[in-house]
C-alpha cells in the first residue's frame, strides 16, 4: 500500500528586519523561503540572485558569508524585510504561490520608526501588483509619511525562477533606486 504523507500547513513566523544604522533603502520581499527560515538568513537559497545583483550595482565582490552580506547592506544603508509576518505553505515548496494564511507586517509603522528610509524597492512585479500598490496608497494616506516623499520602485524578481532576466539585466533595472 502506497500511503502519501499529507502536508499540513502550519503558520510560520517570518524573519525580523535585517537592519543597519540609518537605513535609506528598504527592500521588501514576500516571505522567506524554507531555506532562509531554517538558516535564519535572508535570501539563503542560492538560486536567488539578489546578492549578485547588489554587487553588480555597487561594483563589489559577492559576499561569501552572511556576515559579509550584512556588512554589504550596512555600507549601502539597505534594510531587508518581507511584506508578510506569518504565513503557511500549501506544500513543501518555497514558491510564493504556495503561501496561504498570510498576515502582513506593519510596514507603515516601521517606516514611521525609521525616518531615514527614503526609498522602497519591491522585489517582484507581481508583488508590486498584489501588495505594493496597497503600500503606496497607505503611505499617501498617512500625513507623516506623505510629507517624506518616499519613492516606491517596482522591480523585477531576483528569484532564479525569473528566467527572463540574467544578473546584468536585473542590475540595470535595479540600479534605478541607487
């Protein structure tokens, strides 16, 4: 008898923001992949090209350790975070399409607590369409944030699943927020 193990989704807590002093740029993804959650490291999955893209933009060597990655972000005053605080997965794959039971982070409150942030980079066109536009509207409706003129950028996904873009093409699109 072939008995398939049923995948039961359970709510999972995402990662806290990967902070630096006086951040100017907030890069927002959806929710950490399984590998990132297990290692407690943003963009731990080697198929995601965000580190290569940032290094292409800044003309720096690609960091090998997570500590080096954090230093890269700090040098350029970048903070990483995800739109969702908690989520469950319908299956054992890290794709955003497998996410259910999503609870958003309070990005508006975060922006208020970090007044040095002037730019937000949304990592993925689909994400921009699903929640980036909501974020833009919430910023525009908040008098404090509206007065800061925060720019929100719709950028192509750095995931390896985005096969239409190589690292160089991604970097060309992403350098708009520099």
